[in-house]
C-alpha cells in the first residue's frame, strides 16, 4: 500500500493512495495524530494494532496538498554518505578526500535534523546569505517498521516498513568547512520527502532506480543494486548498539551526478526546479527559491 500525508479542506489527513496514484482515501485518524503523518500508523502497526479504517472521504491527488509522509520525524534522519561507487569517485578530490585507505570497510553515517523536512512539492529556500554551493542528492529512503537493536543483516528487511524519496539537499561549502556534515545538511527546508511511503511488500528497495533532473536535465541515474553497502548492511550497521524505532528514516546515499561532481561544478540557484523519481515509488519535485 501507499500511505500519504496530506492537507485538504484546511485539515491534516493520512490516506491510502490507490494503485494508479490518482486518488487518496482518508483513513480514520484523529487530526492531532494526522499532523504527524504516517508515523502514528507505523507505530501502531509495530505494536500489533490494526490499520485505521478507511473513511468515505476520497480525494483526487491533484486537489490536495501532499505533505511529507513523515512531516516531523521522531528524531534525526539517518543518512549514508558515499554509497555508490561512481559518486565516491566524482567527489574523491573534495568531500571524500580525507577518508581512510579502505573506504569500503564501513559506511559514512551522519544525520539531518527532523525540522528540515518539507513536502514533496514544497519550496526549498536557498540560504544565499550563508552558502554559495547548494547541491541536490536524490536518494531512496528506508522507513523502519519494527524497531530493534543489533539487527542482523539476514533479519534486516523484516524491520523495513517501506520506502520513500528524499532530496538530501546540501550546502557543500558548509559541509566541508565544519568536518562534521550535520550543519551543511540541516538548513531549514533541506529535506524534501515524499510523495508517500510505499510499503515493503510492494517495492523491493534493492532493485529499483533513482533519477534526478534539474530544470528538466537528467543529472543522476543510479540503480540501487549499485549501492556499496546494501540496505540490510546499513540497517545492521546503524543498529549496532543503537535502538532503531518505528518511523526512523535511513537515507541510503546518492548516485553519481551531483552538482559538485560536474566539471565545472554547477550549484543550485533560486528559480531552479529539482525532480527526483524512484521507479515504482513516485516522484517529488521542488522549486528552489
Ligand atoms: Mg546524501
């Protein structure tokens, strides 16, 4: 199923998107909970409770405002750096320059603050007063269902609730300046997410494709089979000594083709539009202002 968070008639709702992607049926979720999007449903299902009942209210997708499926994640978003070989190579002279001799021993893991999440069609603010190097990173994101700690690779996919798309928007100059990446990755509006969550029974995150266009020009195109660390390995790694909770998000890294990797680099400017599509999941498209 596809679970979406949306606003219609001035109220927050959570709903089931039909297989064609054209209509959404609202679920019977109280308004206060619906403001948290799909999160309360993921938590309830993890506790063995049933999916809320469908209501009679059905909307056309184009008549509603889609919100991020997790508009305010319960804590920071886990993110993975350097997870596609070609991307590792394109930034080997800059972002990944100082990495250890064996870059494939362990993944790079950092986080983005939950407050930077915006919806699949919301504007992203270019903070031109603090950065001149705003970049896009198209990514498949894993949403955790059943929580756990020290999750073995072999059991990891049973902990996946579903998948969504994120744009791991990055201020490259700030990312490089502070050694740790969290600041350059966490500016307000720097995590467009959506358009919904597709549950793991419908999408195999290990065999899909991530593409990104800037103003209609294809920049990134990576099959997820090309990940250096596959999704089970990422879950095993991040849950080592750290409990993962229902609704946790892991952005799995971006393929080659980011603006910084182009020669010369091409950064985003106000007025640009970035579209990200993941096969069998959907698309997000955000204007940078
Ligand atoms: Mg990234």
